[in-house]
């Protein structure tokens, strides 16, 4: 395990200045939220994706390039969902 990378992720999730934040309720009448946060530190900008539900917080810090990969994967899933809807 790469401990330096592990601790860097924890540091990024808990520190840094939030430059912009978008929260989206996704389930359970607003009890579950996805929070996308653009943060900055001395090394530059990065993103933290947070899944927040009662009593549970999950944080996934990533570089902007990694965010691009997540966005591409989301588009692929969305396109596949549309194709399934059309075929049904």
C-alpha cells in the first residue's frame, strides 16, 4: 500500500479551501446527498466527491484529470441507460 498517497487523500478530503461546492439530493427524500467540491491547496486545484447520508460520510478526493475519467464513465452509463429505455 502506498501510505503517502493514502494520507494525501485523507488530507485533501479534510483540508483545503472550498472554491465551489454543488450538493445534490439523490434519495430518501433528501436524506442522501452527493456533494461535489472543487478545492484548492498549494499544489493546485482538486476535487472531492462526497456521499453523505445520516451517520455516514464517504469522501473520494481526486485530481481534475481523474474527475474527467469519472465524467466519461458517467456519460457511458447514461448512454447505455438511454439505449435500454429505447429498446424496451
